[in-house]
C-alpha cells in the first residue's frame, strides 16, 4: 500500500531501481490509480483529483483526471513524503542515493529543475547510445569526437543549472538542520553539511556515465 501511494505520487518506486520491475510476473503491465481529496486554502470546499500511472516494459503513461499529462506536470502535483529505513543510505550509501534524494526534493517544488533534470537524463541516454553504436560500427574517431562534443555541450548546460540548484538546496537544508541540531545539543557543537560536486561547472563532460553528483 505504501509503495502504491508513493508510486502514484512520484511515478517511481522507492524499492525498484527500474519502473518495469513493479510489474507482476506473468503480467504485461502495472497500473496504480488514486483519488485524492484536496482542500482549497481560500475556501471551505474540497476537490477530488484522480491520478493514474500506467507502466509497461517499454513505456510509462501519466494521467490526471482522465487526461494524459507529461512527467513534469504530473510530478509534484500530488505531494508525498516517504520515510523508510533506506533513508540511512543518505549517510552510508553511495552518491547515487544522495543525488536521488536531492532530485526528488527539489523536483517537488521547482518545475524548472525537473524539466532540466529530465532533459539531462534524456541527453545522457542518447549520448551513451551514440557511444555504443560507434563502437559497434567502428566509427572514425574524428567523426565520433565531433558528435560527442555536441552532446557534451547540451549536458554541460543542463548540469550547470542542476548543480547550482542543488547547491542552493543543500545550503537551505544545512541551515534548517543546523538550527534543529543546536536546539537538541546546544551551541557548543555545530553540524556541517556541504555540496561538493565531482565535476566543476562550465567544464566539458568526458566520462561516459557522467552524473552531476
């Protein structure tokens, strides 16, 4: 039930790495639907919105009140906060877990970030597909370099915005957590948190599996 609610809110599972993994063995697709009651701030009335996520092996579809919508319009419209034992991976796990946490947190309230993140991931997949294809057909190095540089330029542009917004988010989070920590343990101890990306802004992207971590 918890996974279904979260999936219907974010379009992703918090347990499965890839969305098709939620499909039951022997089935061709999975679908989750929820009716959510919302309260208007300036009125006493409530409204009901219906959210549906459809997942098949090769596609994912989002719907709000019976109409298909894009990922960036679906994500964050029905907010959901999850707490689980996986949260400990933020401290003990690899950078991917921390990136995922930051991305989901910012995307809930910042549509520009979500659109740019989706663009970055789409461009990265296309770039990596080019590298695989080039290896298969033994593309000349000079031609491959020109094509890769075009993808790298797009990646660098998106990565610059992504890292800037992540840096701002971590700064705000550090201030809030710092105040809570001080109220519990006193001012003689301070909690520090910093964002240290593995690449610098405005630099070319050379790694095949680059992530602005």
